[in-house]
C-alpha cells in the first residue's frame, strides 16, 4: 500500500495541490494509496475503474468523485480509453472558515461521502461547465505563485465546495462489475463491517467457499494488493480518523480498529506514518 505524503504546490503555503487535466499513462495501474488530504476528481474524458474504499466504480466523462482523507483508493485506466481528469487535493484545515462566515467544521459533501461511504456524485444539468470553470480558476491561481493568489485559491476552493454542496447529489449509479467474481465484492463488504474483529485467511476463504490459495491469488489480481496488507491499511485508516476526531484513549482506539496488541499497533502505526499514535494526534497531520 502506497502511503502518499501530500505536499503544498511550489511557491504556496496553503495545504492544497492540483493535478490538472492529467491523462494517465497507458497500461499503468495506479497503486492503492492513502493520504491525509481530501481529494476531488473530475473526469473530462476516457474511462477506467476506481476502487474507493470497498466500492468498485466505472469512471466515465463528467463523473465527479469525492474522496475524504484516509480513504483507500486506486485507479485502473482502460488502455483503449485513457482517462483525462483534474484532481484537487486539500487538507481539512481549509474547510474551516471564520465563525462569522460559516460555523460548521464539517463541509457537507466531504462529510456526506465519508458518512455514507459513497464517493461518486451526480452533477445537476448544465453544472459541468461551472465545475470546470472553478477547477480552471484554482489551477490558474496556483500557477501565479503570489501572496494574492493564495487568498484567491482559498476563496475559489470554498466556492467550488459550496457549489458541490448545492448542485451535487450522491449518484444512484450502482457500481458495476469490473470482471471480479461475485465473492470478491461480498468479501470486501464483509471485511469492511468486521475490521474490529479477527480476520483470518482460512475463515475468509471458508466464508467465500474457495481455497486460501485461490483467495490470495485472485484478491491480489483484482485489487493489486495482498489480503493482509489491505486489511492492515483499512484498520490504519480507521485508527487515524479516530485519533483525529475522537477523544478516546489510544488503547481503546487500537482495540476498536482490530489490532490484537498495543505493541503491534504502535509498530504498525509508526511504520505507516513515521509517528507514534500520540504524536500523530498532537500534530493533527497538518501539511503532510
């Protein structure tokens, strides 16, 4: 699992960056990765597959995906229809406006995606041009690299998020099969709802009515990551969220996220973040 340490754009101090109208390289599968910044993806053309959390989506032109921080995701472009998209990455601190302007600390569309575990949104009629215009503005201001542009970037991002809140709804689209066997989708859903419990390869294989060797091989084939690493990364994502957004003690969080012992939790956490859980909570992950 690739752990991305997002960085600010060159010349800017705001925790925001943009990958603008990028076309993915043919036949390159982008690895599973996770980062502490929120991500908005808008697809201009092409098609491919996105694995976000435990959901598999077919990405097509005009699609909008909202991926909150610490959510596992991966893109698999279709070799004959390469995806061109813009992705905006930003730290959650940019969702906080002065109290006299906006009092909520949870931006609606980010909170909705996380709470509903649904990441594909429908754009209302005639909204595509507006969204593309906001993305153009953010990109143009980032290129300017001036103090004035930082203020403009902040404001254009807020306007984009307000627009999405007003004009986007969770898609009624049901994720389509990307060729994986039916047991794979059921297995991902089971893992998602039982991360706090012991998840044993033998038990999972029995539940799926397949051999352990077949499960391991097919899981790696379709998800590009081993079963054990996938489970650990999902648990890590939950632990990071709890450390930042709850007051529970570290031992309670570790147990609730399925870690069998505190030494194991500390070793795993340090390996993934280069920080102890307590240091991670204190730092708030700002700017990483």
